[in-house]
């Protein structure tokens, strides 16, 4: 099976600490993970746009937060933030180029750490087996 346990911690009242563990298959990926939107802070938008990032981001397709709350409307899940992080990890792991089994755990991670872990695994085949 393919399982992910992910936890996040943000010093923000709408996020705080969230943890979720999911055994994934296509059905529960579609139901539990795929709808989770990316999230970001309103104060960061000008800097992101200046760097050519977040060009397609809007209040309709992202969870946007101010200093105290979500300002982009209701969440799709109470823990949508950690679900989106799971979605990010699945996308990053897919870059390995083959189907995966195992239990992947991440705490306060992100794309950079995901990619470091992928490089570590690819550089150290003694830690995994291609079935």
C-alpha cells in the first residue's frame, strides 16, 4: 500500500497544528486529497507576483489568509491545509517516475525537503526495492 502521514505547524489561528494519515488509492485520492487547494498569505501576494509567481492564483482557487483568518471563503475540509501538503508530496514523489508503495512521513516539510528526500532515495538504492 501507499500511505502518507503529514503534519504541519503554523503560528496562525486558522492553521495551527494539523496532522493526517491516509492510506491512498485512486478513490480516496479523488475524494480526500485532490480537492485540497494551495494556500498562502495575503501579505505575500505582491512579492510573489513581482517574482512572476502566483499568476493564476485567486480567491476562488486558493485558500488565502490574512493575519487572523481565512478570507477566501469556506474551507473544503477543516484540515484542508495539511491535505494540500499531502497533495504536494504526492506530486513531488511522482517525479521519481515509478509507482510507490510504503509509508511516507513528513513533518513541517515542503517541496524543497520533499525533493531532498527523493534525491536521497534515488542516490541510495540500498534503501528501497523496485518491485
